[in-house]
């Protein structure tokens, strides 16, 4: 089992919106990798934007219960995410994705729950794949 389970906006939206095409997958992963989940503020911003009013209260509940924890701050580690965004500008890499890749570089035994196949392209520490679970 992973020591640190990270989540992106795609996973959170899928989990919190029954209409999402990956909802069943996300529900299975939520049981397989139970909270607390770690993320960054950029992911939260994306998630709130994507959910609009459909699941905001459920997202707020995850935060209040500390099932979802903000475990990265740009004020403490700005340069590496910006470097990653430059490196993957052709993909392109969002700030949220860059922060999550950086988190996989700094947290012990990470695994990322995501619906974003771009994480198969990104590399951490220069050449290592990002450990992630993505719907098939």
C-alpha cells in the first residue's frame, strides 16, 4: 500500500459527480486507497471550478473532515513546478499537474489517483515514471 495517496482534480470530480464517466472507477479507488488523500491548492481550485455547484459541498466536507489534505505550497517550492511546466510546455502541463509531479518527488512512497493520461508522459526526478492509477 502506498504511503502517500495523491489525488488530482479528475479523480475528485469523478468521485463526487455520479454523472462523470469515471465515477465507478473513482469509487473503487477510493475504497482501495482510503483517505486521507493529499493534494495541492491548484488542484482544489481546478476541482471547485469543474464541479461548479454539483459537488462543492461534498468537496468542502472532504476538506473539513481532513480526508483531503493540502500538502504542498508554492511559496515553499516554486522553482521545480515552474521548471516542469517549461519542460512539458508541448503537452502542456498545468500548474496543478506540475505541483503533483513535484509532490511525487518529495513525499515518501507516493501514488497518484488520476484520470489524466498525461501523467504517463511526465517524469519525476528527470526520468522516473509517476506512480499513478489511471482508468483503463
